[in-house]
């Protein structure tokens, strides 16, 4: 798990202009419905999400945290299915924490990734899973909360 930070203190250090926040909110409304995944990726980059350079697919109707998009990192070769939600803050607990999705990971439809989680290299998250803890590389997880189902073969 990546270390959570106090939300109020993080906001104080962050210092975003009102126009930047407004632009980010606007992008967060239209981006999930954009038909072209390449254009969606460009919009997510403009919002502040850190995306790798190649072969990233983010499906339609995905929600990436629009309050703290700069805390989300998605590496090369990642495939995120439709309606996945990635959250980098928890207003109830008053924390923010980075989310890191490593190379060639796959997130199944309607998965929920909570703050502070690292999805390991080539890991698979089953559809509808709620990921509350780190996912080891080359593993398959699923359920609510997500638990390890099996190890994934490193060759396939």
C-alpha cells in the first residue's frame, strides 16, 4: 500500500488555480463518453493522470478521480475495461493516496480501485472486484473485497 496523506495538508501544498480545477472537472464529465480511446487517453493526460507512453486502453464510462488525478499512475500496456472506478481520495477518512497500476495489468469491468493501492505487473483484477489492498505481480484477484484467486502464468 502506498502511504496515505492528510487531505487538508495535501490540498494546502497542491495550490491549483481555480481555472485549472474547473477545466479538469469539465474534462471529467466528457472524457468517459469519448468514443476514441486515444482521445480519452489524451483527455486523462490533460486532467493530470500520469499515463505511460504506449498501448494503454481505458474503456468507456470509466471514472478516474477528478479531485486528485495527479495521484493516479498507469504504466504501459495496461488494459482497463469499461466502468472501472479508480479513487485516489477518501473524504470520510480525510485522506488522499496515490494509485499505481503497473505494466500490462488488466482491470475487469466495473472494478473499484481504492486509494493507496498498487496493482502489480501483469496482474488481473476480475470484473466487479473491490480492490482494497495491493495486488501482487502475476496474480489473479477477485471478489468483494478482492482476494487472490490464483497465480498467473508468467508466459501468458
